[in-house]
C-alpha cells in the first residue's frame, strides 16, 4: 500500500495514487497556499551545525563576509522536506524586495517583546547561492539560501548573543506562506503530461534524494512570502539552515544575489482553509 499524507489515504497502486492526486490537485495546492507555515513544524528536524564558510575561494562567490555581522540562513533550497515540498531557486526573490525592513528575528516563532532577537529595521534580507558543503551538508551541488544579516551590536537578547558567539548548535526556521506551487507526478498517463514535465524538470535538483526509497510525487514551491519573522530554534525542518560563521583561517568573498520581481501576494482567509479541510474530510 502507498500512503498519501496529502489525501490521508492509502492506495494499492501508483496509478490510483496519481489519479486521486490529479483529481484533487486544485484543492491540494490551494490548501498549501492557504497555510501559514513554520519550517520547524514540518517534522524533519535534524541537528544543525553552524554554517562554516569554506576555505575554498572558488567555491564561495556570494557575499562579502563582515565579521561585525551575524549571517543566519533561515531557509535553503533543493531539499525535499517531510511535506513533500521542494523549495527551488528564486523562491525568496519577491519577499526580499517586498519585506525588506519588515521582518523580525525572534526566538521560537513567538512575536512577543521579550522574544525579539533583532528588530525588523536592523535585519537585512538577501539570497545567496553557496555549495551545500559550506552549510555543513554532504549533499552535492548548490543551494540558494535566504539570509538574515544582523549587526552584532543590534542583537538585543544577551542570551541569544552569547549562544551565537559560542558556536554551539542552533537552527533557524522561517515563517512563510506559499504563493506559487506546482504538482510534480512521475506518471505516464496521457492526462498527466504537464505534471510529469514538472517532475522531470526538478527531480534531479533534489539534493537529498537518497533520504527516500522512492519519490513518486512532490510539490515545487517557486514563490513564498516570509511572513513577519524568522526564528532561531532548537529544531528546524530543513537541517541546511542556521548561523554562517567566518572561518578564522580565511576570509572568503561571496556576492549577494538580490532580484527584483513584481508583487504577487496571495493571502488566504481562514474561511478558505476551513472549506478546503472540509473537502478532504468528505
């Protein structure tokens, strides 16, 4: 039997699985876009080791590291998570432009005064492409990370500052809402040509394919909004996130990749979420 968490059903064959996924495609995608997600709630937490910038200058070409700042990667791409969601390059382009100066760095996703680590005006967001090796992962290839850059003097929580300076394990988690998402199916049915095309385009971009016995379907997230904050947490769903530290033996240089794209904000109401949930229960 094949278990499908999105439909909360089991199937005797892939053909039946694909048929039901395709029949409920609109509802599934709208449900995913209606939610406000925290990556630490997506049930694939792994221990994080602080991001060490590689000594290899030819590997790192994304931004110039300033030792007066903390660089915290709150999300990364090309990792298939436990919700079968794959964040791909460009996912954070719009949010970097539209949410610049609006998002806080907090602890444990709690938007409370005593949980603020850095005020929104002191957080600079940008994206950068780095090898997985530079963020402590053994996966091959490149990942695009969403980075919060904060001056060390602007960390207003002394306990967090002490932790950041210690080099101890810590993770980061992004609060987000999906804006543009597509279904990918490994189906040979003539009616699933588009979904199969999406599958073929992105299956080889999944860096952690070896973590799964089989990948019959997944969801490609092309655009997401970082909603109000990102957090430092003990466990985050995507292990390839956290603090970027300057290697003490080398000063590496990378260039920020910030892209401007038009707005396409699609906030969903609670009524829509309830309606979609009811559809799945029928």
